[in-house]
C-alpha cells in the first residue's frame, strides 16, 4: 500500500493530548499508521488527496449497536412503545432470523455508520436463532472494512423463568460460556491496530442470571477481553433491579464484578449520584445513546454529571429498531442538544461532543491507538466537505455539529479508503440494499 498524503485541510481537529487544531494541515499515512501531522509536508511518491475546503477529524467510534436490527426499523406496534413493550413486540420477529439476515443487516448497518464518519464500532449480538453465529457479523464487517469490536451476547432466562425474552431465544448458560471461549479464541486480536476484538456481553440483568453475569466476568478477565451489557436504561429497568435483586443497578454490577476499566455499560440513563461516583472511581465506561433514549422515552442521561465526575463516556447509536438511524454525526449533535435542554446552552460545546464521539469512544473501548490524529496512531480518518449548503456562512469549521454535513466526504480505516466522494467503495451497496429489502419483506409477510 503506497503512502497517503491528505493535503491542505482547512482545519484538522486532532483530538490529541493537547487538543490541537491545525489550520492548513497535512496528514501523512504510512503502513496504516499516521506518520506525520502538520502544514506543508513533503511526501514524494505518496497518493495525494486534496482536502482544501474540508475539516479533518479522527473517525468516529460507536460504542453500542445492535446491527442485526437494521432489518426491523419502524415496525408497527413497536414505534410508540416503551422498552419492555418494544422488546416483546420485536422478539418474535427476531426469532425468525438466520445467518443471512445477520450478515446482510450488519453490512447495511456498517455502511450507514461509515457514511456518517464512523471507523470503529462495537456490536452487541445477544440472540442466535436458526443457526446464526457471531461469525456471520464478523464476516460482514471484514467485507465492509470497518474496525470491529463485536460482543458475544446472551440471554438465558426466558418468560417461563420470570425473564423478558421468549423461551425460544434463550440459551443454556454452559453453552453460552463455551461459545464465548470459541469466538474469543477464533477471532480476538489483542495487538495494537487490531481490526477485530471480541467482548463478552450478557444482554441485561433482566435476561440472564446472576451466575452467568459472574461467570462471564471471570471468563473475560481470564481471556483478557472486555465486558459489556445494558444497565439502568429506564425507570422500568431500575424497578426490576430493586424488586428482583434488592439493589440499584450500579450495586448489582459492582457485586458481580462488572465495574472497572475493562467494562462498559450501555445507556445508564438512570444512574444516580452514587453510581456515577462508583463508575468514575473504577473507570467503568458508559455508552451514551441519546437518540434511542429519546425514541423509547427513557429520558436524558446525566452526561454532564458523568463527564464532570470523570466517567469514561463514548457515544452509541444503539439498534436501528430503536433509533431508527445509525448516524454517529447526528448522535453527537443530539448528545450536545439534550444536555443543553437539560442544563442550559453552555452545558456542552460542539467541540466536547465531537471529542466524546472520537477520543471518548476509543477510550471506552480500550483503544488508545484510535480516536486521535497523532503520530503513531492508526490512520482512521474522516474528511468533511464544508463547501456545501449545510456549512454555508459558518464562521467556525470546528463547530461541525452546529453547521456542517452529516455525511462524510472521504473515510479511511487503517489507511484504506472506505468512502470516497460520499460513496461507499468497499462493497456494492445498491446490491446489498436490494438483498436487505427482500429479507425485510419476507419478515414482514410472515
């Protein structure tokens, strides 16, 4: 792969330790790694991409998704439901999925993320009907070319045992742990620059046992991988924890070994002050999903309080059945706006929200090699064209979330171009979309 020189960006938001903003900036990429950053770089023989009129940022990092859900957007009966009712409507549909549905839905979800500037995404897959496996999602990610952190989720307590999911979608706990070991041993790469890392992710406190949560934490730490689950998503979630376990969600997590820098929880809308302090002290991460939280009426997460306390926070689009989009640029804007609604116009700046979307997410996923533009970091880069109508008249190119495009012009992952001129180039997207439409029609007609 030849060297790459991105030349003369109007502004580069580095998200490095000094938070440098460099005007007239070049970035040199060599072997998938950033080799130099600054004005007027000399790089004979490099492939040159002209970036005049553009803003250059690190690629966005998505810390929570259910990619399989791109086949079930805007489902009637689920459009206006709260979390538990929404799940009960969708579980029977998801039970009809198989390997093809998983593969195609992940391709579409990753394409949507890429076009919104995302270069690294996690995924939480917690149901495996009709022979579907985590392997199907990894194969799809390898075709699209995004950096991927899939998590082997699970549900083990069905309706007959007092859980929320139907019995047909739960698994035996011994089989869950065995498959976690299989996918870690097969796919997990702990090296710097890894394209695939695997996590362990029992779905939620209302769909698995205490024993599975505890055993999953022990397994993950033995294998050196991260832990992920849903926590304190809404009032129903907290009420379930109090009734079933006799404690709040944060205490439940701590008791079972689910706090620490190798753990991140999705949503955390209803964390109280003590739980925020616990997560800050233990460096437990949070995936903040503002659009999904709005869509399901879950509330506004205490993002400002978490940030001020020192909780590691990244952004997540959540599933496309509860968002119903997968656009990280819009997610970052929503995060900023909701904190302003809750606490005033100065509660969160556009720059801080972009930091959360890039460097913040990388820190939550344990990826210091990503989320910043600095020598030695991976070349995961997003180029935003500021010459369109969305940014016309803007005085500040860094205020991308206030005035700027929501679709990236060019995107690189490990120095390889994934989006060029606003179009995905790694896969034939029209063909993938037609395949998805066929699968969605089949599901709707059953």
